[in-house]
């Protein structure tokens, strides 16, 4: 039986790994820089590793879920000597597609495979195992591992070669950012006209403007509860990647620049650790 390794037990990773442990029969080996996170997974039935390299050495399939491109690069440096023929690295982090493709080529040169498989939705979906999962890499690998990935999500889609899953993830999050900005601006306008937020949300549902973001966040915005499900800092990273991609493609997409300015202001105002819905405060402060 194969062993699955899991690196990165943060906000999303801990719940994703927990579902993997509960729903699969394979041995699961885990590592995180926070010992308490590892202990929690051991209590569920995982085995503890002392380093990233130990995870890679003892696992057939290595899954990573870390915050940024530089963290994925650091994981590669830790595990590269263990990426021998037949091993598979599934990186579920949201990073620059160009970085992922570069690393996948290095992994391939060692005889192993690397694929990108980022997720959409937030913490509650990670807990429930209802994430959406995108996949970029060899089609045959997708067919081999999709049932493993579906222990963490309810929908999975194959999108093409290495990097394709990440491009789609950035497109998704950028669209959410633009919908969010529209909600923030129109909600601010409505409130200035003394329209209650509950009435605003109900009235929007009568027409074509209804959207998942407003439905999910209206109550927390009303209560000014910006407890983090997905942080301003992480969304700012993703919007920044979108801006970089569109510049590299020489595309004229001004909506991306508009949203990036909002997130830059949110970071400057110290909202980085708050939920990304806190960007409403940026729009309100302007008005």
C-alpha cells in the first residue's frame, strides 16, 4: 500500500489532511513547522515526520499546501534529493504558475512527477471536504489520483498541462475579487441612501445581481465580523499574481488594476490578517 505525505497544516491544510486521514486507507505521514498541528493529525491516525525531507523519503505521493511561491521553492529544496523515479508531488498551494512549471521541469529531470492542484472555497469547505479542486499536469496522473483528491473536495476538473490548474485558480479568485469590489461599492452607495443591508441583499436576489459572495458575506459584513476564513493578505497575493499574468500576456484588463489598488490599500491600513471581506472598509473610508 502506498504512503501519502502531507506538508503544510495551516488554515486550509489541517482540515484537508484530516479528511485524507479519515477517508483513506493509506498511511499518512505529516509535517509542519508548528508541532501542535502535527500532534493534532497524529491524534487522528497520522504518523509524524521530523522534516519535509523525511516526508518525501518515506512517501510515494507527497502533497503540499503552503502559502506562497517562496515556500513551495523551499519545500523543493528540502525534498529534491528524495524525488526519485516513481514518486509524485501534488502541490495544492496557490502560487505563480510560472514557478510551478519551472519546478515541475526540475522534478521531471529527477525522474519524478509534479502536478499543480489548487483549491477553491474557504475554511468551512475544507472542514466539510467540499472544496473545488483544479488540476494541471499529465492526464494519466489525474486519473490515478483524483479519488485521493476527492477525499478533500466534492468537485475536481482537469484543465491541461502543468500550470493550468493555477492559471484557473487565479482567474477564479480574480473574478471573485471583481465581484467583491462591485458588492462593496454598491453596498456603500445603498447604505448612503439609508437602505438596510438586509433589504439590499434581498432586493439583489430578485434580479440578475445575486452572487455567492454577497450571499455568503452579507451577515458578517453587517455584524462587522471579519474573522478570517480567507485573509486579505492571501487574496492580495492572488490578485498580484493575476496582475503579473495579464502584464506578461500584454492584456488590457483594467478591472484587475482596480482591485489590486483596493487590496494594496487594505494592506496599508493593516487589514492583512483579517478576512478578505474587510475590503469593504477601504471603500467606506473613501466615502
